[in-house]
C-alpha cells in the first residue's frame, strides 16, 4: 500500500539551511579592519611576517558571502515549491474523490498532510525573513548609517553663495546615492528578484528612519531648508528606480519635514494644517511640527509656541 510522504521528512533540509543562515553573513576583511576586529589585525601581522598579504581570508569570506546569498535563494524556492506541491496535490485529490468513493478517514489524513505542507512552507518563509534580517543588520546597517550621518558634517545654515556652491558641487546626496548603488549591486546579482525587493524594502525603511533622526540634530536657514528638499527629492527619485514597490509612504514624514523647513514664516504652516490640509494627511504630530519649526534658525521660539495646531 502506497502512503503519502510525510511533511516531517522536509524538516531536515530546513535545518540544514537554517544552520547555514545562522552562521551569519560575513563582513569583508577590510570592514573588519575598520571596526578594529582582532582577527583582522592578526591576519595583517601574519601577512607581514610572511612578507606578503595573505588573501585566503578574503577569498573564503567571498565564498561565505555567496553561500549565504545562495542559501537565502534556496529557502525562498523551498517555500514556493512546497506551496506549489500543496496546490497540485489538492487539485489531484479533489479530482480523485470526485470520481471515486473514498472514506472520510482517508480524506482527513490527506487534509492533515496538506495542512502540514502549508505549515512547513511558512516555516521556510519565516527562516527567509530571519536571514534577511541578518543580512540587513550585518551588511546594510553598518554601511548605510555612517553615510547618512555625514549629512551632519554639511552645513544647512547657508546663504545664497553656499547654496549656489552646493548646486554646482553637491556636498552629500549624490555620493550617498553612488555608495548605495555600489552596495546593492552585489546583492542584486546574487539574490532572486523577490528577495532583492524585500532587502530593498528594508534598506528604504532604514534610510527613512536614520535620516529623520539626523535631520532633527541639524539646523537650517531658509535656503538650507530648500537644499534639504532638493536632496530628499533626489534620494527618493533614485530609490524609486531600484524597486517596483512604492516608497513614498515611507518618506512621507521626511517630505513633510522638508515642507516645514521651506516655509517663509512660522504662521505659513497654518496654510497646510487642519481644515487647510486638503488631501494631505499629516504624519507629524503638533509637537513634532513645532520641533521641526525650531530647527529653522530664523524662526523665533515665541512665534512657534503661539501657534494653534
């Protein structure tokens, strides 16, 4: 008598993939050196003693990186294939029971197996999210956050001369975009389209979150606010080209901050607030609006406090 293959037999390959992902996505040797990791220092000392630089560690790191990306792809394929198998079995069983009489017990066993298949597929999907989180924390965040923090080294308390100079020689956003392009090219080449989209989504969320914190540590003149608006538009335009998903919702708060920083006077916010907001849905609270207004060096705190929001 033939029996259905138990979904429990699929757990072993999942554990193999799980163990590979939990080994983590390795940093490159040069990143390790920058972070002052002891192993990298030892590698350099050993290389100097031998009179040559040993690239074996770098090569093995590259192999480990590729292995991690391949493993992510395999996890996604496993999840999708199991769901495809489940759907095909459901269709075949439905046809079988429509043409032949089967016991209720047999139907219940088949339904139980099909439910188990869906459960296993979901476990692979959870594992994929865990792996993406590891990739984001290890390879994306440590690179992207310092690039965004460089915004603080560029003055936005500027007059017309500096504004014109920034227009001719962009001080931050264009290099940031170049860095992002280089960072993501490796993952675009090594990951499936679906996983790359998910990773890009994590990247855009990270950028929006970190940049918002950085903006609140800055100060702006009227032209500095205009400069930030231009930088934000350039960044959003670039990120829109690297994903098929909409990202404007993630940057809604930042876009509203840019609007506030571009106001000519404090009371102009009332033209966009409350009954005057029109189709605009404010993502900033009244307290946050006042906080952003206070970043403008030419806006008086008394005028900001008097606002009725």
